[in-house]
C-alpha cells in the first residue's frame, strides 16, 4: 500500500481529524482532572468545616479556593482548542496596598469568581463521567467494528453462543456476523466526530459559563464603554474643529461680505463705478465662502455618499486630493444589495478623507494608494503613501480622530509608519 503525502489529503478531512483528536483529548483528559478537582474540593471543604471551630478552618478554606483557582486556570488553558476562541482569564481581586497578611490570605473568600471556580471543581465530575464513557465506547465501537473482519476468526465460540446477527434474524454465518459488526463500526466511525464534538462542547460550555462567563461579560461591558467614550470624543473633536473652521473661515468672509454690500449700497448713488468694484469683490467673497463650506462638508457625509454609495464618494474624494491618488474599491459596495450600513459608510468615508488630508499636509508624498475591500465580516480600508513616515496617533495630525471614529464602531486601526516611510494606515470596520 502506498502512503499518501500530506498534501494529497483533502483539507476538510484534515480539519475534521484534527478537531476530533483535539475534542477526544479534551474529553478523555477531563475525567482525571475532574476526579482530582472533586477530591481536592471535597477534602478542602470537609477539612475547613471540621476545623471551623478553630482559627485554622478559614485558612484551609482560603487554600481550597486558591487550589480551585489553579485548577480553573488549567481548564481555561484547555478551552480555546474546543471553543475556538481566545483564552479569557478573569481579573481576580488583588490585595490593597499595605494589606496585612490575614487580609491577603482571606482575599479569595471575598472574590465571587473564586467561588465559581470552586463550584466548577465540585460539579465538573457530573458531566465528565457520562461524556468520558460515551467517548470511549464510541471510539471502541468504531475501531473494533470497522476492523471486525480482520479478527473474527480468532474469537472463540461455544455451541450455545448466539451472535448479534442471529438475534437480529440475519443468520448465523460468518458473512452475516461480519456484515452486522462492520455496519455498526462504520456507523460509529462516521458519527464519531459529531458525538465527540457534542461531548466536548457540553463539558466546555459548562466550564465557560462558570470560569469565563463573568469575565467575558465584564470585557464586553468595558469594550462598549470604551466605544461609547471614543464615539463621544470623536464627535466632540469633530464639532470643535467644525466650529473653529467655521469661525476662522466662512464666518469671517460672511462678515466681510455684509460690510462690502453695505459699502456698495452707500456708493451706488455717489460713485457707481466704485459700487461695481465693491460688488465684484463681494461676488468673489461669496465664491470663496462656498468653496470653504464645501471643504468643511468633506468631514460630514456628502450627498454623493448618500445617493450613490461609497465607491463614487471615494472617487470624488480621490479626484480632489492634492497628492496623486490611486483608488481600488470593491464595486459591489455601490450596488443596492451590497451597500453597507450608513454608519459604516460614513466612518469609512471619514477615515479616507482624514487620511488623505494628513497625506497632503504632513507626508511630503508623491503618490498615494487607497484600497477598500470586503472581508468575511469586516470592511478593510488601507491608505498608503511614499512619504517621509513618522506618523503616529499619539502625535495628533488627525490620526487620533480617526482612531476614535474607528474604535467607536468596534473596529481596529493600525498605523505602520517608520521614519523615512512609507506609511500605511489600515482600518478594519465590522459590517
């Protein structure tokens, strides 16, 4: 028989086999760990209850909680292989600065997560036993049944023995016997990944609910709070900048325009030619004011973004850029069925607009490239240039505002800008 090279084995089959072995290891190793956890927890609780009348009972209970924490950490190390999620460890309560020895010893007794670790150590055995038995039995049936034809001849049989094939009414010959046992083995073999996966998820789900559930909830709350702060900060920064720009630009021009019109009205009767010159200046002021208002509106969702979608809006933005810009955008983002949520479109437009502004002001670049593409569950935006580099969100220049906008939507921002260049700003937005 010729051995197949690894590359010739289909990737889905390798993935199923790898997951089956990982789940089996998790379930089979779970029973001895559950026995150890149960024994340690029961002995610790019983000993602390017996010594409760003395001062030793509480330290023993605290030691039991510390042991439960260590066993829980071991379980948390095993969870990612089954749940396919990053490892999450709760933030246990830490002693206050200057706390005395007794407060440090009794610290786990004031930590809710330590008691959840204790509950997990006590009751994990309830799930570990049946899942262990099912996994071992199914593996045994799959291997023994599938290979039954190879060792049927070696099984001793007495005159009064009845085979499963006889009980099922399929005859008492070797062919019927091999057919029945092989069919059972093949059935167990094909259902083995499903059953072992279910057993592993049952154990892992119980462990997750007690050992990481509270931590995940706290992390989620913290993330939402950070997103809320980022959104508030981004909006406040945008409003302050808009107020400043309006005050420094259009407002001053409008004041001058009002003064020019008043002067023209006074000059109209006495000096028509001077009034005409004043009106010409007023028209120029009006055009300049409109240009500034259009420039300010680039930080706000423009009509073209609302009407025609992200590709057209970014094309208009790239066409106005001061640095020659190459644009590559997924065209489906502009179709009725492929358009994103308005908030995501607005954030993507803001990211590109602000990044192009930074390129023009600070990079000294001769060329820029903007790429917007879809990932399975995210929108990926990349703005790169060949400038001098050295950009960082902490330095301002608009990158801090981009980071706040992106973080407010639950996305991520990466800035790769070594001194000397090139610079790449990469944002990923959930969609």
